């Protein structure tokens, strides 16, 4: 089965009228009728500019949209009409037609932002992945309520001195589900960003982080600073700053002990809208940390206009240093630039002694990564706090 749809057909209707749009549909119908007659098929009309074809499987559908465009040009010479085609090969006859059409619609939707493609082919693997995404979305409210999302802590160490010592940690989130088991952040973070659930998850993380910091002060005598990642989606919410202040203040945690991590791309891609929000967070007393710096979005010159306290060098630079000596020069330049702007420098993804020694030599302030510690669950991180801040008398 094949679903064929005229892109932006509703807009064509509105701009040029129904009579003109009907002419285009007739041109398409004529071309499709010829197509199905050659492959022993059936042609049907759905709604608007959408058609359905049921025919013998064809190995190549790429020529079809080109033929349709040529046919439409006869009636619409000055209008660019394009198509998207979704193909469901080898349909099981026992499947309900509605299920097949729904799967084809989902497949066609994958072409919406891909302007270089006209044709998409349904695959069972992709459908299974889509269904799994829907299951994760449906499970989110209960998972939040039952605290299935657990905070992990990536220790951050100051390295200027005789030996490294714990200074703070980055908060990471892990989903341990009774139904799905361990759900990778790579699976759910971007998914929740797409549908807005990330805002609730960010709020949960900030609240839990503040609660932990409050308890650590009581048990260990220290407010251990935490860096908390904030999704760019959250930056467009009108009450964001007030909510963050509420979560932190209700636990009596000093705001300067909270580092809000914003990715470099979030700073730069919509600077006019985002920077005033980030500046307001900073003016409220929180520290701002630019995450993934150097990942390819901004220039060094842009740093002068950004409100921040900490610059975190993207781990790809750290990994590339040993293979490419020029990368070492770039890392050194970033550190010198940050210090000129009175910013603290953090290098993430440090995994080897060679990386550690070089970063210490060129003046990097803080590192995080597997060389000194993997991300730790709450109990293990608290044992580290006990060791670093209590046993060692810091």
C-alpha cells in the first residue's frame, strides 16, 4: 500500500481556490491511474490532497513524484507542487486497513523536515521504536509520581594543587523502570523535549537536588554545590525563574551553590529570547555554566555578550587532544580566554592520566570524567562526601 500526499495542499486551496486545487487533483489522478494500471493496482482518494494506492510491490518509487510534478505543471506552471510518498511493502492482508493507513501516515511524517527526500518506506523496526516511544510517554506521569527517576552525581574535582579534591558534582538523571528496566537518557531526554514533558522532569530534578543539598548540610556540615542541566525548552516558560527560586529557597539552600547548566547551542540559536532569561537567573544569585562549549555553534567573540560564570569544554576536544596536537592549542586558548573573562573552566570527559596532566599544566580549574570517578548513585556519592569533606577534614 502506498500513501501519497500533496505537500501543503490546504494552503494551495486557500491561496488559489477550490476550483484550481481540483484541477491539480485531476492531473494527479490521471497520472496515478496510469501508474496503477501498469502494476495491477487500485487507486483510492483519502481526504484533501491524499491518495491511497494498493498495488504489486515496486522496487523503485522515486520516479513517481517527478512524473506527478510534470503532470501538475501543465495546469500550474508558476506553482511549485511537491509530494511525499510513504510505502508499506508486503502488507499482511489480515491487518485492518486503518492500522496500515496509520502506519503509513507515521512514515510520511518522517519526511516533513527532510526536504531532500520524497519517499519513505515503512519498517517494522521503526514502528516498534515509535510504539516504544509512546509507551515511555504514557508511563511518564506514574514514573514521576513513583520516583523512578533517580539522580546520579558526576563528581567534579579541582586539580590545581598537589592532589585533586572534590569540589562539586553535575546532576545526571537515570530512569529505572519496573516495566522497561534501565531506560537510557538518550532514549527519553530528547523525546520529552519534543512533547514538553522535560519541563516537569527538570522541575523534579531541581527539587530533588535542593532536598539532597539541604540534607547534606545537616549531615556533613557542607552545602556541596551541584550543577543542574536545564533544557532549552524550559527557557521559554514565563515563570521559570520564580519556580527555580521557589525550589531552592524552600530548602534553604544558598543560590550561589546552584549551578544552572545551559548548552552552548541554547545560548546562541535564539540569543535574543534566551539570554535575558539566563541573565535573570544569574542576577537572582545562581551561577551559570555554559555546557558543551566548542561543539560548533558559536564563535569566541560571542562569549563577551553571554552571562556566565563557568565554561565547560566539550568532551570531544578532550578526546581529540591525543590524536591531534593542534587541538591542545585550541583547548589552551579556550582556557586562557575564559580566565581573561574571569570564568572558571571545567573540562568534561577526562579519561586518561595524559589528559589530566596536560589540563593541570595549562591551568584548567576543574575536571570531571572517568579518570577520577564515574557517575555515582546517591549512596556512593554520599560516601564520597563523607570521605572528602568529613574524614579529610575539609
